[in-house]
């Protein structure tokens, strides 16, 4: 499964460029199924989850050409729908959560789709109701084979309608939008997700010929069209990786420049790190993090303990709460981390406690962190990565700890971070892949 050996306690220095956004890429790749024409996409990250989806598209009959690093051309002219009922597809689709988003494009263009129950991180229930309720509103009918955990969806003719999504699911919104762009009539989606990656998808679809109003808001109006054409698209930098590097710089007392961050698309992320006492400086579109010997957590105006919680965009992304938690362990002061959207993401804190962090796990959703103010460095240890974000949080902890740590199951980290060991080595980190 792969292992990292990390000797921590070293200050890092230099510049690092964030990879293309994983979560945007998974949506954009599925959208190529909406047209028989060529779609060229650049800044695609070379990570496990993305490569699995590209392989899946190839198996489905999509022409895939690699033009260069992170630059691909796709042409879904000869899609083989029979592949969707094969055992090979059932296995491959089940290993990748992003595979659920091929359903919307397939329904829009072909009127039917099949999907195994997707996999991904084991971070609690991640239900698919929003996707299927949206499809049903458009006129689709689905069946679930509990024995094979296999979904089949039929939509001979999708019709536009009004819908109020039961939750502002990003993948759910993306899937329903891709189905609605070729549905007959007008669709209104209220309580739609509105994060930058969903905006990117909508803008790409508009360039392909879709008619979408309200992009960037939580109410989208879509007028269905009969067909879509080709386009080009560039993936945004990954905001989760940018936040990871901010936390890593503060924890290790390092001076780091993060290049080309697309600052307007970071939303509240820099503000939340500022609440931990971490200062950043915008230089053009680069984010400079100076060396922090100390950083102090703010209190609320009434003096009560700072609480940092996740929320749908433009709230704070849940994917960075693990990074905030580990970064707070070396801050001055205390903070309550409230993970509202997933119930199992905080269980990795037992590994940080083993390293000497002072954390009280209140329940599956809340943890109180009492910062050590860098007076007691974390201790090196051996641990296993449970999911992508917790894995990187443990990696950051190991980089700040005294001694040599070992992290097993690093394929979880590789699922979301491109060549992370090589890029950290370029900053001076002592990290070896075994």
C-alpha cells in the first residue's frame, strides 16, 4: 500500500505550485460525455482518482489523447453503453466515488445510465439521494439491485421542472445540471451548490452551448438545448491543497510562497487561517506565508472560545477542517472544531493525541484543541492514513514532529495529492517513499 518515512522538525523554504483541483476535474471529465465533439482540458492533476476516471472513460469508448502533462483531449463520439452492464465496470465504478457523475451526462445524451454504488473515503454516510431525487424530478426512473449494489436509471425523455434540492450537494448539483442542460424545457434548481468548481462546470457547459443563468448563486435556471459542442477548459488550482500548504508552513515555521492560487476563488479560506493567527501576504496571484514562530487563535468578540465549522460554499469547506485541526495543535489558545457535514472525519485525532497533541474528541462531530504554542513539539510515531485529508494532516504533523515518523497506506494521500513527496523534497522536507 506504500509508506512514507518522514524526519520532521525542519523548516522548509521555497515556492510550490498547487495542482489542478481534484473535485473540479472529476466533474469536468464527466461532462465530456455530453458531446460527440472534442473537449480539451488542461491543468488536470496526475492523481489516482482522476486517472481512474480517465481510464473509465476510455473503457466506455471515449477517445482519450494526452497532449502533455495535465493536458488531454477527449472525444465521446462512440460511447459503448453495453460496457456499463459489464462486471469490469461494476468493479471499476465501485472503486471511485466520482463515477456517480457520469449518470447525468449519460441520461441527458442517451436516456439511460447504470452505476455501481461508488466507493471513496470511509468518512461516514455519503448518500446519493440528492442525485436520484433530482433525476426523478426531471422524469427519470431508477432501480436499485441490493444484491449487486447496482443502480439502473432510465430517462427516455427528460423534461425541465422546478426542484428544491434536499441538500446543497456539490456532486449532486453537478450531476443534475448536466442532466438538465439537454432536458426539454426550463429547469430551475434551488438550493444548488455554488462553489467555484461548480461555477467552472457551468461556465464550461455554456461555452459548449448550454443556457444557464444564475451561475454563482444557489438558484440556477437552465433552458434545455438539443445538443452541445466541443470546447476547451482549464482547471482551477486546488483550494484544498493551497490550504494544506498554509497549514504546513505555519506548523513547521517555514517561509513558503504558493504560486498562482486564483485568490478570488479561495473564498473564506485565508480568513479562517487568519483566525488561527496565521498571516498571509498576497503578491500578485501568489500567496506568501512568512515564518511563524508563534501564532495565536483569536476569540470571538464576547471572549468565548473560537469555533470553526464547515458549511456549504461560501462557508468553509469540510475538506480543510482536518488541516485546521492539526494546525491548531501548535497554536497559542484553544479552538472548537465542528465537523457538521460528515460524522467520521475526526476519528484520526487519536493518532495526533499519540503524538502529544492536546485534543478532546467530544463526539463524532466535534473536537476541542488546546494549542501547545510550539512549546512541546509533537512526537514522531507510526500511523496509518484513513482517508485523503486526514492522511495529509498526519503528514503535516509528521513534518513538524521531532524524530522520524512512518505513515502507512499512503495510497489514500496519492488519491488526492500529485507527487507530494517530490514537491515537498523540493522545499527541503526529509520525506522518503518506501
